[in-house]
C-alpha cells in the first residue's frame, strides 16, 4: 500500500479555504447548544463526564438502517441524534454519566437509551455498552473516577516531554485506543472550546480524522494512492485495520501541514471540514453533481466528476 501527501495540492486547497472560510462557516461552534451539550453553568466535572462518555461512543451510528428521528418536531440524524439523546438523558439526571453508573451499564440499557420513537436502535449497542463500562472502570481504577483528575495528570500537555501526556493517558481506555486518535482529538476539541482545558503544547493538536475527513482528502487529492489501493476505494473493497490506520495518518498529516502553512488552528479547520462535508461534499450526491455549485470548485479535481470516489470502506470499527 502506497499513500503520499500531495504537498502542492495541500497548499492550493488551503489557500482557497482561507478565502471562503467565512462563507461556509458562519459561526464557530462553542458547544453550548442546549439541544446537545450541558450548560456553561453546570458543574465542570459533570460536563467533563458527559463529553468523556459521549465521545467514547461517538462512532458510526448506523449500518443499513438510518439512525434518525424527529424529536419535538425537529429531525435529528446520525451524531446529532446521538448527542440529542445523550443530552435528554443528562437533563433527566446528570448522574447517569457518573462512572459508577456507567461501570454497570448493559447492552439493554444502551438499547433503551439510544432508541428512537420509530424503534430504530443505534448500530452495535453491545460494543457501545462495552466501551462505556471499560471507560468507567478504568476511570475509577486509575483516576479516582474523575475526568478532572485525568486532565490534571497531563499537566496540560498532549505529548508531555518527560512523562505521559493526555494522549498517552487516554490510550488506557478501549474507546480511545484508535492509533489515529479520532475520538481523543474530538474530546480535546470539545473541552478546549468549552474552556475546560488549556493546552500547553498546541502544536500537537490534530484534526479528528474519520471517514468524512478522509473522503474530502481523497476527493481533493490531498493524498495520492497507488493504483491497487485506489482500485480498492473505487470498488468499495473492505480495508484492513492496518490500511485504514495508514491512510488516516496521511490524511491527518495533510491537514496538519495545511494548518502550518496557513497558520490555522486544527480545531478551526475541522469546523470548516465538518460543515463543508455536510453541506457540499456529502458521501452521496455532492452538490457539485446536483447543482454544479461548490465554494472550492476551482481547486477540486473531482468537481462534477467524483467518478465513484466516495471514501475508503472500513465499517466494522469503533474508532470513528
């Protein structure tokens, strides 16, 4: 397998993103929307627990059946529905996210919690229950049941120069064991944006790379693949875990390079990529193939012709 970052294309795309950023991202998310997140006035440890446990199960929500439903007249889909159901449970009792409670959570509990009124259940509830129990038991065992203590141990470092930084500390939890650290950097984005953690080595912040960010990198040619690997992508052949990790590492580096060249923070770039991927460059029927519009069309090699280039096929995972 051969994957290489296309440095020239990274620079070209990054320059255009700088130009159109404010047209795509109309505001920076502060993660205080009461539909999804706890209030700023809530106890910090309760808020940290909410993010810690919710992010631990924030990976693919459906496989086959679409995970979506209306709640109070508003349609929620995928991750939005996951966090809406999480916030509703938090509103009923923040102590639901107490690690002592989470250490006993069962598959049946997850099904009851993350089930829609249409009786659609989140994909793979047994794995999510296992991830929650593992995270809770290890939080209790190693960090006195406190996410605040977990953050304190890192001394504000993602990669500590002399001992374990936050990235190392998080690897003890199965949910956060992804080598490319998608969930870890998503959690970090939440707590940084909420002012719950001040990072002392911001140069080590990365974008949380999942299939959506990988899709954009492939369509924009930020990374180049050998013919065999490209054929696997186009023909939807399942990637191995090693292949997935290698590809996403290159995607992560491409975005890191873009941030360095244009002095953009990774969490800010991630805001753009998330909105752009949802609004314009969706998995199926991107807007360029429907209406011929796209704010970065002049630098996109796939404009109006994705040629079946969707994203690499790696679905049986709890990494993202």
